[in-house]
C-alpha cells in the first residue's frame, strides 16, 4: 500500500499515468468511428506517415520541442490521408490498398530521413528514434499539457459534429442525398484521427499507435450496440489500459511503458471478445448449446407416441 501511495505521489509516474490516460481516452473515442467505418488501417497509416514529418520538422527548425514535432507529424499524416482520399476517388485502387501503399512509402521515407539525421552527428537529434516505439517514461508536464489541450480540441469537435459523424459512419449515401457535405465531413474526421495519432506518438510510438485506436473500440463494440455508449466505454477502456500499463512499467524495471499499455488494452479486447454479454464468443457458444438442447427436446416430444 505504501508503495502504491509513493507511486501516486511521484512526479514522473503521475505524468506518465496522466499522459497515458489522456491518450487512451482520445484514441478510444475516435477509434470507434474508424472501426465502424472499417478503416482500421487509418491509425496505422497515419502513425507511420507521421515519422517523416517529425524528422523534417527537426531538420528545418533544429528543435525537439514537442509542439513543433507534433505539428510536423500532423502535417505529414494529413498529407498521407489526403493522398489516400485522392487515390481512392481518382483510381480503381481500394481503401485498404491505398492505406498500405501510403504507409510503406511514408514510413520508408521517414526511416531514410532519420538515418540521415543520425549520421549528421547533430547533438540535438538524440531521442528522435524514440518516436518509433515511444518513450512514455520521458513525458514531462509540458507534454501532458500539450496532449490534454489537443485532446480537448479533438473531443469538442467530435461533440459538435456528433450527428454528422454518426451519419457518415452508418449511412453515407443517405447523408449525401440529404445535402450534407460528406466529403468535407470525411476529411474533418480524418483530421481528428490524425491529431489523435499525433498525440500518442511520444507515448507509444508510430509502430504501436494503431493498437490504441483499434483495440479499445473493438473491445467496447462487444458490450453495446449504441454508438454513444460505445465511445464512452472505448475511452474508459483506453484510459484504464493507459494507467495500468504505466503503473506496471514503473513497478517492473526495464519494461517499456508503450508496449505495456498495448498489452493491457489487448487483454481487455480479448476478454471482451470472449465474455461480453452482447457479442462474446462464450455467450454465443452457450446460446448455441442451449438451442441445440431445446431442439433435441422438441424432437423427442414430437417423436413420442401419443397414448
């Protein structure tokens, strides 16, 4: 108990837990729309596309200030998503192929730029490679404030356009027939996903960020059929996994926070897939077993001779 209290009072642990919780809430809420629209690769593509933006921002401005690097990552991710939209609309290439193509191109370019910067010998470039796998343990108050500010902006826009985003996710054709600017809404929602991805890059990195978008939403989907409740549950699951992973990594020396968070949210997703009352596999198996027993009982009743 004393150990837990000491951790709660520790400055670094508090920053890690708060930053991870903010990341979990934002990524969980926005991930619901990506999962419902069957665009789970959006987070993966944006995260990998952000790497060249981070490196270019450093090369141009020679600073590792979090806000500057986040801006570079956001611009690169935004460019990648606009490219995907253009490719899908102007060619016969499908969404998944376009996402995979842009993911590889941008990430490969980012690795090349990162190698060039590291070989340049600039002292200030130290730490750029941590954006590959994240370094939540290095979060400071400035990072948490920046993440929280961006998170408030993201959630506010999400609430303001709640009905429009719901329509975009469930019946885009009907929305277009009613005069809603569906392409503009698609671009706006994509921009929010880009911002959410950028928020989590320092904590979990470009490689693991997609799990933070998909896993909480996939877990929440098993528990409800209502979008509002799904978004709330996904945010809670993401925050719970973030805080739990942060504390586990603090208690176990040498354990990275980002992978610990991803493992926690993955366990939550697996538990939900198995035991959720609405869609859990165990419930489906149990229901199927009960149906078979009921059917056999009905057949025996029909086959019994009347006295």
